[in-house]
C-alpha cells in the first residue's frame, strides 16, 4: 500500500494585518493617476482607469485634468472649468474614481513631472501609478520638459 500524503490548505493568513504592520510599518497607499486634457472625457478613459485600478488593486484612480496642456493648442481645448464638470459627471458613480485638481489649481501650463513631484512631497506615504493612453506616449519627452 502506498503512503498517503495529507495536503493542508491555509484559509487564514499566516501573518495578520496587525503583525504585518508592526513588522513592515503602515501599508502605503496605492493610487493611480490618469492625467490628461480630457477634451472631452470619453468611455475609453473610464474603461482604462477601471481596468488598471482593478487589475493592480489600487485604492483609488484619480483623474487629473491639466490646466493648459503643453502639447495642445489652447484655442482647441475646452475651457478647464467645463472639462472638470464633465469629469465630475463621468466619474461620480464609481467609488474607485476621484479627481485630483492640482494642475487646475496651480494654473498655467501643466507639466506632469512638476505635479508628480509635488504630489510625492505632499503624500510621502503614497505610491503613485501614472496611467497614460497610447495617444500620449509620443508626448512623454514634452511632458517631462525634455
């Protein structure tokens, strides 16, 4: 007769959240940032934000409209106040989504690198995941000021 091996399946974590926090310190916030002109916001933005947020297990995905994009003729952009209003309407019923208005409040031309540095400084307990669409890849050098 062959020997029987018994398999044990764990149903509870070996280390509790409290013990983990004592060892590793408080868990850092995991926040996605979807920056853009949102000229206008569309279903593609919402699908991408939902997919990234749920796939990575993020606590929030913040939509961050730029005030004045460095890569778009400002005459072609919908006024920022109207873009913010459209974003609020588009995201209001999704608890994963929220707004980050740092670039709007700062005014002027929006450079993502400056905003991300400011956010990291203001929230050192947060890991940010910057989300961009394929249409913005060509502008990464511009967005980073060279």
